[in-house]
C-alpha cells in the first residue's frame, strides 16, 4: 500500500491490516469497503448508511473501565 509507510512502524502495519480485512469482508450486514486515503490523514472509505453515525450506536468505554 503506497503512502501508508510515512506513518511508520506499528501504526502502518495495523492500518494495512485493517484495509486488508475490510477488503475481504463481503456481507449484507457489513458496510461495503471502497478503499482508503492516506493524505491529508489516514481514513477508510466505506459506503454511507442510514440511521446515524457509528459513534451514536457503539458505546465508548469510560476512562479507567476494564475491557
């Protein structure tokens, strides 16, 4: 993946793995993955869904909470 290595080390490896995983997922209940952009910031490009943002549906852990 050209353009990701500027991030370097572990972060680049994790982002590359996420791109590979998203590209391999094909299911009606998983958003379609279109690609990624590296500049101005790393971002996954996925299909738009109705019903709000993922942040509205997935609770965030409270600081100090155990997994």
